[in-house]
């Protein structure tokens, strides 16, 4: 098949970026002719198989759901765009995609502005609703919700990653036909259990050695968070929970809440800044527990699934798409320990119980969590399922 895969952002860091990169890689490996449209300035740094990467000219202005920095572009919240600015952005992207027609599949990311771009291309398209656009920009905004509803009506298929996002989509834009639930995937080859000494050696390259050497030489179990450093991710709750335990927090990521988090962090906490997957895959096996403390609805629990794939027991807030990951993981746990995959308002107690388990028991939980990921969420199976929708 010839597949045109449109994504408005980068190829690394956040969930939808990883999603796009992984689909490009898996479809390309499967023998398909794939073209990726995105704003990644350094595509050579990422494995997209044999896919071609095209960076459309968007006139310097990028609509985002959460403000971040983008090389060579001015990021502006989607809800702050004028309709003229939004339509100009859509037109520029659709024009870039049309130059690469014909195609067997046009696949676009995010209800907005993926559905308008797909509709403007003028051929059948599939759109993936990720959740961030629905929660951060569209919910409560009548104009954006109407734009999403109008353009989704012409989609051949709409993909959601969880039952939670199916519900959110209907809440925000109303009833949508041809909705298919296909969870996102995890690179189970990249994320895998690794002996501690091997992981530490692999992690200690020139860039990371200085900031990690002293931390990993210290005593006490390590509780890991990786993701964006914004208030909605709930990192502040994790730091509070760690404060009362004989444990150290390791916080990986970037965002505008970092300075505040650093002020409230207990002694011994290490903030690494952002790490690419090539570093994260060796960092994860060095942690005892990975916590996803989000206080805001999540489309899925990608970071929890990645930690599980690396053999690290994930402990996630039991709501939205995270609850579906928790359910998949706990099904592989021994009955008496199944409640340790998630928490509601009892994070400190659950974290304490996990850290008080014998190290061998935690390793067994981590391997059980990995089994769940391999069975349910490997990228190869996800990529193949998406092609059957069209």
C-alpha cells in the first residue's frame, strides 16, 4: 500500500509523536510505501523504517494544545487561533499532502487539525483521535467542537485508543459514525528488561554520566516518573508520596511546571530534563517502580505500558485510559497483588506496599506486566489492525 501519514508535530517526546514514528516504522517494515508529513526538523535522528519524511511549510505558526518550544516555529494554542489562521494552516498542509497523491490510505492525527486536513485533501481518510486536542483545546469550545464534528463526518474511519476516548469524543463533538477502538502500541523490542549493571553501562554515555553516576550510586529504591512536567500530570502528588518513604524520586521530562516541582521536591530527587527513548530504555530497568500520577484524563497509559515492557511494575492513577492499562496489567498479577497496579486516593500507601515487597517479588510483577504488554499492545499488531479498517 501507499500510505500518507500526516502529523502536525515532531517525531519524539510526546505520545502522539511516538505513535506517528512507530506507525511509520512498522508500516514501512511491512513493505508499504510510507510518506510522513510532520514538523520534525531532525528526522534523521529517528527510526521510521524506510519512510520518507516531508516537512510542510506552515507559514511559521503552529497550533498546539499545550505550549512547548518548536525549532523555527511560533507555537500558539489552537483555541487562540483565528479561523482564518486555522484554515490557512489546514490549506498549507493539505496542499503538501495532495502533492504526494495517489495513495491507498491517508491517515491523519488529532481530530483538530487532522480531520480538517484530511477533509481538505479531498480523498477518503482515517483520523486518529489522541485525546489531548479534545481535552485541552476542544472541550467547552463550541466553534472548535463544531469544526471537528463537521470534518469527522467525512472520515472513512475514526480511531480511538481506548473506550475512555470514545466517550470523550462523543461528549465533545457529539455522535460520530465509523469509530474503531485500537489501542496504541509499545516497542517491545526497544523496551525490554535489562540487568542492572548492563543498563547502567549503557546509560553512562558522555552526555549522561555526570548527572546519573552519583544518583545511582546512592541507597534506597528509585521511583520513576517520565512525561511532561505540567500540573495536570500530578507529579506533585508523587513527590509528596515519596517524601514519607525511604525512596528517591527520578523525574524525567520537560514542561513549564518544572521550577515549581523542583521547589517542592524532597531531598535526593533528580530532575533529568527530557530524554529520548535511546536513553530511557536503559533508565527504566534501573527503577524499582514507575508511577503515572496524572490528575487529568488520559487517552491511554503509554508511559505505563513502556515501563511494563521494560519489566518495571507500573503504578497508575485508576481513571480514564490509564484504568484500561491497569486492568490489562493486573490480569497477569497474582490475585493477592493485583491491587498494586493502580491507585485512587491512596498513592502513598500503594507505593509503600510496592517498595516493601522483596526485590524478587517486584521483579516477578515487572515480568508479569511485560507479558500483558507483549500480548495486548505490541506495535506490529497495532499497525496491522489499523490497516484492516480501511
